[in-house]
């Protein structure tokens, strides 16, 4: 039973560029959430997708956008990259509306902006 | 708004000694509480969760936590730690009506020495 998989594992981009990160949820899960974890910090909630719609959003600018596909996989897009966007980006999946279905996290994508 | 405070950024302890990692939260609504562990270069793994019922919650790897509503605390404990417990530990809270959106603390680095 595959868990949450993210790609790529590492990425280096230049300031001003755009980036797309990908996530496949754990088998049986229908909801994907994205988190940003800066070095030495706890993860911060970016947004959550269910039924291909953004359901909740954290305090992140519109440069951060996402998408969910019919197979429940998801993408996170970040435009006009800033140095401060350098972080570990974590994807987590769960079953919508089920508190007994805690988040399962992937190993993350390490984004470095130079 | 919800917030989580982990009272210790670093906790050094000798192998086989007991440990307590402290977590306080603030919220105006009913919440679910979680502890996650993060090993180097990995995502987050759920240790335990409090949804309702008994205030003493047992998790994996011998960890347990106690929910104290009056003190708004959810401290994590283990009676005897191992070298392999060395990792970053995160306390998190979610609104019962906003599943999937976790608010994390800053993390506590547990370092177990031989």
C-alpha cells in the first residue's frame, strides 16, 4: 500500500521563476493538503483540495496556487519565486470529513531559490 | 485564532531516562490534538492523537500524551527513551470543523545521548 508520494525530492530555482510540485495521495484518500516548512520551523498550512476544489486556504499570497485531478493527485504551483520561498514543501492526504483519518505526510520536496 | 506553543526548543536527555515534551494551545473552539515526529530528511509521522474520550492517549513507540482542557495543554511523555527517538517533535491542533488544516508548533528537538 503506497503512502503519499511527492516529486521531485529536490529542486533548485532562480528568483522570479515558476515551479510545480506534485503529490499522489495515499491509496483510499480523497483530500490533499499542502504545507510549507521553513528551516527550523513547524509546517504552515497553504491550502487543501477536495473534489478538485480548493476548500481551505492559509495565509499565503496568490502566487501560491494548486490543482487537484480526478485521480485525487495534486499539484502546487508557485509563481514569481522569492528567496523566502525556499523551504520543504509537504503534501498530506486524508479522507474528507473523517476525524479518525489523520493526515499522512509525504517526505516532501526541498525547494531552494537562489 | 488558534496557536500552539511548544515550550522547549531543545530537550537533551540520556538514554533510558524519562522525557516530557511540553505543548500548550490556544483556541476558542473545540479542537483535535496531535503529536507528529519528523526524522531527518523525512516527512511527518503521526505519534498519537486526541479526538475525544479518555484524556490519556497512547501512541506508537511507547509514547503517550495527556489532554488537560483546563490548562490547555497536551504534553508528550515517554518513560524510557532510546537513541532512535532522536528526532524533531511537533504538536498540532485542528478545529473540529476544519479537518485537514493543522496548526503546528515550532517543534522540539529531542536529542538522546548514550
